[in-house]
C-alpha cells in the first residue's frame, strides 16, 4: 500500500504541538526605527547587500512619516564620506516625536508590505549567514507583529530553531505556518512546490531528530511529493540533494 495509504491529516499528526501564540501589538514607527538601527549596527560586519538594501528601504518608509523640517547639526570633518556617515548615524539615533505611537503605515498597503518584506529579508539573510539564530528570530518576530498571518516568517523561525537543534520549538512554527496558509484565500496560499514543501521538510527533519521516525519519514516524503523540480530548500539544512537527505536518515526511496 505504501506510506500514502495512511491518509492521516498532517495537522492531526502534530496534535501534541500547539500553534504559536504571538505578540499581536504592531510596533510604532519609533520602535521600527530603533530596531532597524540596532540591526544596522549588528550586521555591519557582514557587509551584505541584501541587508543594506532592506535597511535602506525601511528607512525610506520611515522618512515618509518623519519630521521633514528636521535639521541636522553642522559637522566639520575631513571628507564628505565621513560627514555623510556621521549625519546618517545621527538621523538613526535622533528621537522623532512624529514616530511615537505612529502606526499609520498599517493603512498603506505598500508601506506595510515593504516593512514586512524588509524584516523578512534581513532575518532570512542573518539566518543563512549562520549568524545568531536567536537574533534572526527576533527580526522575524518584528514582521509577524506587523502582520500576524505572515506565514513565511513563522516557517523561517522554524528553520532557526532547527539550526539551533531545538526541534521541539521548531515544529510549532512550521505547523503554524501551514495552519495560517490553510485559512487564506486560494490566491494567497502557499504554492504546492515552494513554502508548503519547505514546511513539510522542516517538520520531517525535526521529527527524525527527536526519534519520531515514522512521522518524520511521512513528512519528508510528503515534502518531496509536492516539491517542484527546482526546489532546493534542503540545502539550508546541509543536504546536497534529496538522495543525500534520504541516505543520511536511511529512508527507503520507495
């Protein structure tokens, strides 16, 4: 009959894991500015263009709500480059009362989406650089506070916990990502060959690591069955192909 004969619903197979509860209070623009500045300072050593571009895009959105009459102090430095860097740093650190309590960006679909995607891109890059996975989780959670149904962030937090070998903490985030997706409209849902396969794969690897072998194999094979040909998310977990993943866990390909 094969492994597909089970017919279990994937959600029921994970019934011992609760869906994730999260902070539903959206950050105001003052907090977004502060958190982005912290990210900027902490990520400078990486010199990554994706992080730099994302920070720049977030700054542009913040500026639309800022005090346009803000006057920079006069700096006397040797080069224009030094002058720019100091003024830039001063802007990030300066208190702007117009940003305090300001969540008007939530009413602008482009600004909201831009902030969400900016923090998602930063978190994903930090995680893939194998930086502090816990800090990447913090960044993803900023995006989730902006939009609680941002299922990609829940999935990537699952990845972070998997990399930290905190498998029991990772599974609820993959489960939450899939659960959110199942409640979205058809045009908003995860494609069958991308994030959905990614979540199934993450769940399967976590289960295999915590000796839930039968269920783990179920999810690994489920991931492979829906993945498109170009799917390569297994690379994030250190496997070069489906075959290498199967070999590592001694999974029968049939």
